[in-house]
């Protein structure tokens, strides 16, 4: 089956790469939270938490924000195709059911595509698997 996409496979791969970067940044943030800077003052038996808010802001990874903006800029056709590719990559649809998946995605598009997709922990894998399944 030949699939004619509104988005190029390279653009979809770029989305996958950004999703992987955002996911990695999120994983790193969770790991960093395990190491807090709490110092106990034995004389006061109180804890004080020290951090440098400006340093934390400067090191913030903007991958998820960039991906969200890119996804929000998609038109209805592009967003529906992207969701369909994710569903195919996740195993919800077969490659031959691509057009049906696109129609289903278009019918369900009552929320922002970015919000829906960015809640998927394996978004990058689903995009890559979907492209591979479609022979792209």
C-alpha cells in the first residue's frame, strides 16, 4: 500500500526525535529530584532547602515545549495523519487500515493533538514503528 502523507516522513522522524529528547529530559528531571539539597541543622532540628532557581531555569530542556508548538501548528489533515501513524505504530491499526485510522483520528479531534500525543510515554517509538509499518 502506498500512503500519500501531508507531512514528509523526515518531518515525522524529526517529531520522533524531539519526542525522544523531551522524554529523556523528563526522565533526567525525575532522577534529579531524588537528590535534594536538604540540610538539617542539629541545633534547630529543622530542615532548610537551598536551590538556585535561576540556574534551574537556565538548564531547563525546552524539547517538550518546542514539540508542543510544532504539533499545535499542524493543520487538521496533518494532525489526523500523525495520530493515525501513532496508532499504527502502537498496533491499534494495521497498515492497510491507514485511511480508516486517519478518519477516526479526525473524528476524535476534540482535544489538542499535542496534549493527546505528549501524554504518551512511548510516542517516539510509536511514530518510528508506524513509519516502518507503513514502509516509510
